[in-house]
């Protein structure tokens, strides 16, 4: 049933679709210089990496986990591996700058130079866009360019330059984030790291595994302790996060009218269509069929 699932794109696949050579298995920088004539991703797909997306010119209309966003000139938004990205529309003068990076890149490099507090925005859901000044945008784009160029030429200390430039990006973004949201609570390092690991596991296993015990066992903690940490960091328990990603996946699949509800139930590993219907209605207040009908009417 591969055709029924939401496609997950790696950094390599995104770079390839944009017609660019992959800069690294752990990160990629894209800076558009001219107007977009075509964007290859017109369908919903799951992002397999973290990222920062800046609109330098024009505007971009997108759905992130079914939530509508309009990102306009001098605005930035953070993306996480849990995000389902769906392009809706973009202006003819669109210009963007984007830095995509894996969790492994953070673990292997950035912890050496930046504290985990600088990554707090990456473990929270529904992170809003931020408004930047033209000066801020120029700084981010210059740092992105340094990361890209040094990875290409690999001159003396190239790796250290990339690592430190990435650290500056993270620190500066966090500074701008905290200016806009000064009451953001900083979490402890071990909580952040456990949350990173849980979200990665959830993204990979949510269709087959929905028990808190499964994730707690892999992470070597008790179910209660895991839920307590996730509640503190994300505001939701493990069970709530599991149910949320299943519901989101179901809603996106229900938008594909080539799929029957029975096929969706099977793809999401429910025992039968009835069990799926009960689950969906419990968490959304509406049956899968009525949800599908309501979206047709919109």
C-alpha cells in the first residue's frame, strides 16, 4: 500500500527535486536567486528533517499539519520532522532561503558549541512564524551562504566554520524567538534530548505502535516518567501526541478521494473500519465520512 501513505522526503530527495547537488547527508542550504518558475512539491509530504525557512521576497501559502500559514517577506518559520508540508500557492516574485538539517547533525556537532536551550523551539508544536528586519534576513542568508560555500570548497577549518556558523544561526534565531515570546520556558537538557528522541521514534513507528510502553521501553524510562517529561516540554502527554499524529495522518489521507475509508483504516493499522471510525470520531467529534464530505463542500 505504498501509494496510500503520505510521502516522506529526505534532505537528499528535496535537493534533487530542486535540481541541486546534495551538500551533505546532514544538512542542505537552498537560496533562490530568481523568481520560481516551478516548485516540484505540489502534494502533501512529510518532512524528514528540521529546518528554517525564510521568505526574502513575495509570499508563500502553505499548510503545516493542516494549519494554514502565509509566510511573507522578511518572515521566518521553523519546521520539524513531524511536519506535513503542503504547498498551496506562492507569488510570482517568491524568493526564499532555507537551511535543512537532521537531528544527527545537531547531536554530532552543535552540542559542542551551543547549549540545548538554544533548541527549545524545535521540540514545541505549532511554532509561529517570526517577523524579521531586513538586517536580520541579510544576516541569516549570509550565514546560510557561509555554510553552503565552506562545505563546497572544504578549505582549512571548513568543518569548524560550518559548525560555528550553524551555532550562530541557532542562537540568533532563538534570540529573535525570545524577543517575540519572552515567557517561553527553557527546559532542561536531558528533557530536551529525550523529547528529540521520542519525536523521532514516534514519526517512524506511530502506525504500528501506539502504546506508551513501547516508546518508554526503547527510551529506557517508565511510561509515567516519559509522559511527565513530554507534558512539561510540549504541553501534551505521550498518548495525546500519539493520537494527534494519527488523527493528522488520517485527515490528510481522507483528503485523497482515491482512497476508501477501509483502505485508510488498514493503512493506519486499525483492526477494521469500525475501529478506525470510533477512534477518529472520539478525537475529532466527527466521523471519517462526514469529515470527508465537509472538506468536499469547502
